[in-house]
C-alpha cells in the first residue's frame, strides 16, 4: 500500500469509534466469563483482545516491513494468519513480497506455500517440508519443524538477532 493509500485509511482524531462485531456464541461466552472473573465490562475484554492482537501482528501495519523483515511474524503466526483470513499461497506471497526486489529480501514462494498449507493434513505439510529442506527431519511436531526450518533458512531468531557479547 502506498503512503497515499495508507493515509486514506488513517484516522487523525482522538475520537473513539463504535463498531458492530459478529462473534461466535462460544467466543462471546468466553468474553463474558473473563469479564465476570475480572469484574470488568465485556467491552473492556474485547478492547484488550483487540489491542493485544494488533500488537502481535504490528509488522503488517508497518508498510516498510516486507519480505524477510516479516519472517519473525510469519514464523510465529503465518499459518494462523493464512488460515483465519483464508489466504492461499499466492495471496499471502503478494502480501509479504509486494514491492520487494529479488535481491535476497524476498521470501521464497515455496516457503510461503508451506505457511499457507495450514488447511492440509499435517503429513502432507511435513512431507513437503522435508522435500523443500532436502533432508530428513526429526519426527518433531510439525509446527516446531517448520519454525526451525524457516529460522535457519532466513536467519530469523525471533524479533531481533542476539546482541554481541
């Protein structure tokens, strides 16, 4: 999104906004239980959940954060994001690699495909991961194997690299 397009969505006042939100009965029940337990309003719980979720995916709000810069977010939440927003590999690839030159800053399409395969049976994802990694992987949990593969390939140890001693 260009800066012009981004400014189109920006709100430049401090007014609060009311929104209508559809949630499942199960989720609403959880909100009610948490609100009751904390002795706060349901809206307080929803605002907390919204702020927490936005903080977790904050790199997606930063238009300068693209390609490999998004890898720590994708390692942690990529499959969840793809599944929740029903992003196939092509759509997810367009989000993460948009306007990224092919100078090593892009995330390989095959890796984006792995992240977007969250709907597939785990054995298929694990088989594809082994094929791409070109080595036999430990029979660990799929999530851990995928995270390890991506961290090693993209040298993404998390949000930041370890500081020198």
